[in-house]
């Protein structure tokens, strides 16, 4: 059996600092903005010459946080409530024989930053620090197939979840001039209902926390309503570092 070695061409900077709360597919939250940072020898404008004529890109990436856990022939897709088993090749689960994934993202800008080349992206669904193996342009005539069948995930996931903010959380978001879409990003993440499937059946109020960018967000869930109770900046980011 052949084996191959791949080079990491760059790394993702993402608002998602842990797997929890990442949307299950790209494009579901357009306000999720991040960067692909290419380092030498890939930080050369020649390597991306012409890329800005494409609105979207395919990224080939590594599931770096779960790669060490091995793979499984059967998985439980969250879309099916975690109750039904499907073959791993019939899903986009992370536990694959080769821990690689595909994600389509919107390309917003390309620029050089010292010895690095930066691609600004939006609509991302990638964990912060995700290694990227390759970039390919998205071709609408070939990649968008309106008559294709989507199996158990034939349409975008929808929930009836609603979101409200406490006065402190609302004021905090309004003060973040570097992140003008912070409240909208939080709302859309929570409307996706990132909770594990088994917790969605509970009726008692539940408390959760997550990190987006350098912010710690706390909220409660009561029925189908999310209430953001508090937002604070993580202490290690208090040096003024921004997106």
C-alpha cells in the first residue's frame, strides 16, 4: 500500500477556539471571518496569482485535534440526533482513515504581512490552528449541482432557537469596534444549537460557555431560547491584540 507525505502550506486563524459551537458545514454563518496564513516557501504572490478572480475557494485541511483518536467505520451523525449509525464514508465525520476534510470558503482579500501571505476568508467552519494542505478555486459550473441528492443532509439545518442578550452582553458587543458583527455572529452560532444531541432533550435550564475570537461568552438555554448572560475578554488577550 502506498503512503504519502504532505506539506502544510498554511494555518487557519479562526474565531472558533474549540470544536464546540463550530457550525457543522461551511457557509452557514457568513459572519464567521478568519484568515489563512501562508508561510515561506508558500508566502509568495506568484503562488496565488489570479486567485482574486474567484469568489470562493476549496480548502483541503487536517482534522488535527481528532487525528490521534483513529478512525471508525461507523459514526453517529449529529444531524440524525446521534442515534443512527452511518458508514464513515457516507458522512463528513472527523474520524476518517485519513483525517482530512474539505471546506468551501469565501475569499475576501489577499495581502502580504512581512514574510507571510494572508488570505482573509468568511463563512468558515474551521477550528483555530487548522493546518491547510491545499487550496483550489471553487468552480460554480462544476461544483454547484442543484439536482444532486443530499441523503440525510438534503437541506441546511434549521432550528427554532431564539437568542437574547443581557444588558452587559449587548453593551459589550457594541463596544467592540474591531468586531462590529460580534452580536450577529454569536446569535447565528447559538441558533445553530451547538449542544450535544443528548442535552437537547433536557427541559431544565442549562448553562454553557464558549470562546469566539478572544471573548468568553456565557449563556443559558431554556427550552428553545438562548440568553447570553455575560461576555468578557480572556485575560491572555488583554494586550490589545485584535483580529
